[in-house]
C-alpha cells in the first residue's frame, strides 16, 4: 500500500509543473519549490496536537501519517489511507482540468 501511496504525488507534481512553467528554467525552479514543500509534512511529527494536520494540504502529509499509524498499529490508519487516496484523486482531477484549460485553449 505504501508504494502505491508514494507514487500518487508524481502525477500531481508533473501536472503542477506543466501548468505553472512556461519554459525549462521555470520548470526547474518550480520543481525545486515543490520539492521543498513536499518535505514540510516531516515537521508534523514534532507537533503533538491536532495542529499537525494543518500540513494536510500537502499530499505527502497523509502518506506519512498513514505510514506512522500503520507502523504503530493505530486504528486511524485506514482513515489516513482513505483521506490520502481521495485527496490525491481530487488534486489530480483538478490539475488535469487546469491543464486542459491552459494547453487546449
């Protein structure tokens, strides 16, 4: 399951780069920014309260939360799994719509 969850950000990053970048140099800069943003959910492991879920807008947050919950046999592991898949699919669908709007227009 984890290998599947860690593949979900790939199309999200690719679509975001293709929507936002006008050339290769911009694409590289945007990729570096997205890459740094994907590391932010690691901070959530140092926040003991529910405020850690403020990082939930970053797709890999839910993967990290699922990995932690599954490793510790916590009951909310399945909830994090469902949130992860639904959130990633919504992001992908939204980015595909934006891509079609930008490229096909």
